[in-house]
C-alpha cells in the first residue's frame, strides 16, 4: 500500500522545546504579580502539574484543556475571577509559544513532501489547540498542512486508538497509507502501530529507539530517506 500522507507530532518532533514550561510559568508569575499575587514560577509549575494530575486521576485518559487546569489551579490558590483565569490562560499560551522553536531543516522537508505530492498533517497531544494553530501560523507553515489535529480539539489523546481513527477519517485514507512521526515511544509509536499506521520514531535525548517503530530518525531531514525507501 503506497504512502499518501505524512503526519507530524509537534513537541520534540517538528518543534524543539527550548523552555516551554519555564516560559509559561514565568509569564504566569508576572501576570499574577501584576494583580497582587506573588508566587514563584517553580511553585506554579508544581501546582500546574499537580492540578492536571488530579484531573486525570478523576476523569481518566482524556485531554483536559489547559483552561480547565488553570481555572482549578487558581481556585486552589483562592483566586476565583473569570477575567484573571482567561488572562492567565493567554499568558500560558504565550509562554509555551516562546518555548517551542521549529526544528532545523523542517521547512526544507515540508517543501520536499509537498513537491512529492504527499498530504501533510499534524497530530499533537496538546492541552490547547490554540498553541498548535498559532505555532504553525507564526512560523509560516500552516498552509503546508491539509489536516491539523490536537488532543484538546478531540478530547482524547494518544495513544488512544480513537485519535488515530479520527486522523484517518480526516484524510480519507486507510491507516497503512499514513506515516506518523513522533518522539514518544508509547503515545506516538505504539499508538500509531496499534492503529495500523506506519510509525517513525524520532527519539528524545533521554529515550532509546523504540523496537516497535518501522523506522528511526535522529533529525527531521532523515525522514526523506525513510520515505524514499518506503516508496
């Protein structure tokens, strides 16, 4: 079955993380300070992660919008004000955007893929679809993509097979016609393989290559050779 579409994860795959969580918490701390609430970024980071964990334990393997997490996080600090919640969410988005940078060589690869007539997509476990859309728009690459999907948009997250089912329906393709590239050996690689997609692993520095992957790459540029071999 010929490959017709190529789909990228965002964090640590199409984009490198140069401090997304760090910038988010710093921006959040400055925003709270402006309104008279003094919290250290590290304290806010702990609270954000703890609040998300509480929601996950309560609601199972679904994706909670970052706005949900921030609403509850601020409530735990005794701050109950919809305007502050919304402003805090916007600062969080700004911080994450600052901390994600397009991988070197990514645009060259996207150009090659389009020249070769592949359909292109993004599938990201991201707590705010805003972030995915704004990243692609900011870096001038949104128009390369035919399908852009985030877990916040769906309510499910990888490795849930429903996420990959949705992706195949959005493309109008069979799973075996789609190559998916990601960094997470479980969410990305096992998730994609269980759904019948071709899985390419771009391992994180702290993660060994997945034995379940159909191919391993260490940079986005290596994807071209993989696709040439797949035909």
